[in-house]
């Protein structure tokens, strides 16, 4: 899994040198002049008493998962597949025989995520590979920026994503979130997409591997990707298979015993021609999904078929003689992006919570870790040492589900103002 928060956003919020954070240094331009200014390596085992970028990703993933649990939505749109129990009446003796609720509307259910953006599966369509142009826009002798341009029929910048090309990916990995370069700025004009980013984001991944990893020279063009793959990243709502449809309805098989028989009858129960009598089998049907409440993740999945001639979908009655037991739903959900990146207020929450979740610091020296140390500090401590003084923490802050480090307390305070809260009324 890859965190929704780009490492570059974490680096910027924690105020660490961009060159050194991405393993780049040389004696003339961006020297490592002390242990307090050391480079960050890819993995923990490549440097003693320091944390690597992979461990930072894990901390970001942990922070995002904890936030999703308490907020009721991911911090940015992400594709998910969830299996939800079909909603039943509270009175278990009552069952539905038709696919509508008591008001005559379609039956609804809630997925765990709010801020629904679309229902369907992720689709990546290659636009093409584009050559990077590096530039020293501030005239300091270092090329900090890159840009590329490519023809496209897409008109929404948020649907353009760039990845390392196959030749630069490790282990012949397919294109995916691990190899995406972000954050970037995308502009589309006159059928041309222009993408811009920072040079330290596109170091060739192979340069980070190995036991004896040296500092990477930021002035050598060969250390950086020359080409990136540009993709259209969209949602396909029209999958017609049980693994690609917006949703899949699932039924368990019925038990057959005594005088009572299954919906399919008893005649074939001793020598069934299919698996309809198999206790381990399930039945699946393709479903379409309406969004009743995007903010709160309320959906209306119903069995449907697509007309091959017109392309129009139409609801059909359930294949089985009873309502489904479960439903698999595939969707894109999460707090909306701002200019193609995670919303600023959520970036800060994630970064500070991730800092609190990290077991150690970026380098061995306190001077380079002041911001990180601030959010790792445990507010529950009641006494000081040397020049540190510890203040009291309120009971409300102490009794929160995330923890008592400053970053955890800060995140919990933000959660209480941002979370999706679903109320219940009685009549």
C-alpha cells in the first residue's frame, strides 16, 4: 500500500532540506556538513540511528488509517472495494421479497467512507511517455524544477497522473501507486497537458537500492529519470463482470432439509447438476449503484443489466427469490483534492500524526529534528529533565483514542471538528 499523502508534502511540512531528504548531496552545492544535516536513506537498515523513507511511508499509512477510522472518510480520494452486509429489518422474522424499502424507494446502505466521488473501478489509460526538461528557475546553479508537455484529449487536470516508466521501475513492477510521482502541477490548454514538479522527486529508483548507498549528486542528469509515463486516471462505471462492476450482489446457498426445500426445489438435491445446494458456494449478480448521499457514503445498489445495443443499463429483479446477504461495492471516496493535492489542512494533520507515530528520528542529531521532536513529545509526562519543562495536559486531551504525544493530541482536536457524524432520530 502507498500513503495518500506524498512524501514530499511530509518533507515540506517537517521543514527538512529537500535535497538531503531525497538522498541528494555534493561537496559544492548541497554539502552534508555535519551529522545534523545528514541525508535520509530509503530504508532504515542503510543508516544507523535514523529512519528511512519507507518507514516514513508506513507511518503515514498508519496515520491515514487512524484518521479514516475516526473521520469517517479518507484524507484524499482513493479507490476502495468494501464488502457490506445487506441491510435487514431489525425484526429478524421479517424479510424482503422485493427490491424496495417501505417508502417505495430503492434500498440503501452505507459504506465506511464519506465524500464519495464516483462508483466504479480505477482505470489507467496510457497517454504516452514524455521527456523531462530540467530548469534552474532561481539561478542558484542547481536545476530544481522539471516540466513535460504532451497532447491529450482530457480536460480535467486532476485526471492526469505521471509515473516512472517501466525501464525505471524495479522488479518489472506494473504501473501503480508506488511509482507515481506526486505532488505535481498540471495545466491543460489547447489539447496539451503541461506537468511540472521538483527535480528531487524523480531520482531513478535504482539509485536508492543496495547496502552501500552513497550520496547522489544533484548536478548529474543521469541520476534522474529522463522520461515519465503520462496516464489518464479515471473511474470506469460500466464494468459488466462480477469483479469489475460497480457492485456485486452475493447470496449464500439455502439449506435443504426435511419437508422444507430450497427455492430451486428438492428434486435435484440428491444429485445436483450445479453448486446451488453446496453449503460452501455463493451466487453473484452484477449491480449498478446510485449515490443517495455522497457526504455520508449512502448508496443504492440494485441488480441491473446493460443493453448491448443502446449501452443503457436497466434494473432487473433479483435472480434469487430473496434479498442478498452481502454486497461488494467499488468506489472512489475521500476528501476533495486542492489543486491536485491533499487538502492543506489535512496534510498538516497527517504529517504531525505520522511524526508522532514514528519510532525514531530522521537523523541522529537533535538540531535537524526540532519540528519532528516537537510532535513526538509525550504530553503525558509530568516531570522535566535538564532544560525541558513539562506542563500539565487536560483530562480531555489525555483521554483520546490516538495517544498522548503532541501530534496525536493535535490530530484528535482536529478530528472532532472535521469528522462525519451521522445522527439518528426517533419518531
